C-alpha cells in the first residue's frame, strides 16, 4: 500500500485510466516554466514610464508587462552586465576581488565623456577590483567601467563584445552592448530581457545585494588609494547610491539606476518580503525635470502592487513519488520525478490549508521514454485545486521480449476483466 504525507487531511493516491488522465493533463496545459497567473482581483497600476516588467524571481512568472519588448538603451543598467562578467572571472579563478587593478589612461576620470558619473579614478592610484565594483554599483562610475573592462579585455570594444556574447548565451536576442558603462545610446535591451537578466544575476550573485548593490555610500579615494605624499589629504569624495528606493520602500535591496538623454530614466529593482522576491525593470521614464520622481513612483507602484497581489509558494512535499509498475517492459517498474519545480507563483490569498494527492496513469505500458508524463501531483488549498505538477519517468523503459509482452498482455486482460490491480 502506498503512503503519502500531506499538509493537512488524509493522504491520497488516485489511479486514473490512461485516456482520462491524458485529457486532464492536456487541459492543464503543462509547460516547462510557469506562465503568468491568469487575471487578478485588482487592476495593475498605470505607469508613466515607457516600458516596465515585473517578475517573480523564484519562478520567472511574468506578473506585469508594459511594452516589454520595446528596444530601449539601458544606460547605466549596462554596468550590471559589466559587474556580472567580472564576478564570473573571479569565480573562475581568473581574478581576485582584492587584487590591485592597473589604471590605464583611458580609465582616468578626466578622460571620460562629458556629464559622466565618476568614481574619480586618477593616475598613480592603487585600487582593487572590489573597489572598482563598488564604484560601478554606487556612484555608477564610467571610469570604473573602463578600468574593469580593460582588466579583462584588450579594449572596451572587445569587452563589450564579451558582454553581448554573454547576453546571447543567456538567450537574449535584443540585448547588445558597444561599451561597458552605458553612456552610449547604441547599447540596447528590452524591459523583458533585462528583467530576466536581473533574475539570473540575483540567482548567481546573491551576496552582491548586500555587499555591492544596496551599499548606501561610497568614499573614494581614501589614503590607501593615493601616493604616499597625498595620504594626509587624499581628496576623498563621498557619493550616495543613486537608487533612492533603498531604505524607503520595504524590502528593496538592489539593483541599479541609469540615465542618458536618449533613454530617459531607467531603474532595475529587486525587493524581498517574506518568502517572495520580485524583480522590476522600469525603462524610459521621461527625461528632464521630474523624471527621477516618475521613475521612482512607477517602481514603487509596481512593486507594491506585485506584493499585494502575488506570492511565491514553496510546497514541502515530504515524499517523492514512488516507482510505478510497468507492463510489457524489460523492467517491471520505473522511477518517477516531478516534471516541474514545486515552487510556483500564486495569488496572495491562496495556499491556506495546503494538501496534495498523486494521480497516476494506469496501466503504464512500455516503451516509456525518459520524461514521459505518467501522472500528476495535484495541490489543493481551502479554495480548491491550486496547481498540477506533472509526474514524469526518471529513466527509459524499453519494450520487453515477445514472451514478456505476451505474459503481461494476458495478465492485463484478466486485470481489466476483474477490475483489480495486479
């Protein structure tokens, strides 16, 4: 007898005829990744920015999309990709965060384009890669972007090519870069692609939310950064994080802001409340007076609405599905696993009194390729059915020989006649 633990209520296993369960699975519309939850009780906010996307960071579910495929220059959001590549190199052992990084002439503050945001790099300074990343994250230094790029490539153009190649590797077709700081309007992305990049960034580099992206102030240069004769008066400049929603909107702990005239005001945000983390990308808040206020208001409205409407649910299913009987195969059983992650996005009022049951196709007949759908884990709450997660074969079951198929055919016939499981 099979036994399954549930959150509440009696454990349940349901055996479903093959054709019936196939119809149920087809109606459920199983997909490899969670789609946007259908409908919502409260209409999404009206935003003044040109484009915006809101994602559940855990599942990737799209909760809001306004012009998410419009191509817009990311401005200094570009620096998140620059940071990402530097962190990848460090993780691969090709760099160390506390190593001293050379400062070629191209990276000095005085050689940056007009109106650049700056870390204030200069000749003769000693700076570490960690400090350069802070200079990218907090004051959004274009000089820091050049210094990081030239640490890992012969030129900023070649580093930008690496950035674009990384975007392609991640599956983004509209995101491309021509330089590492974001000052060029020829850098390009979309709100949807950049939100998905931010989701991957947070997954890969969660420590940087506290160590880089939510740090409020950055002081540079300090006495240890300058030549000995300047250490008494290093000319330290203290700059604050451009993300003004840090500390003012509940849960916000990154990511980055950006602005150029051609794009307007941009912001990528992530916030966590309880068990739910959201990613919001706002592109194209109007340039000029009031643009920062509009950008921050849109970010506030979007995240507030998201947390009020949705949550990430992480069911704890104590037992994995047990191996199931297979007929006419070289083996008599097959191991099963879940075909989708158990974590999913749902409405804020769902998930109370969570329980589940397994449904299985009966009988299972070989051949069964790996990842064949053979049932479902059905989740219920106090309001009814909540979600179906497919059960799939963990391995391949080949068809058995003639005598095995003949014997099992006879047994299945009598099993059908007497309506009993054998």
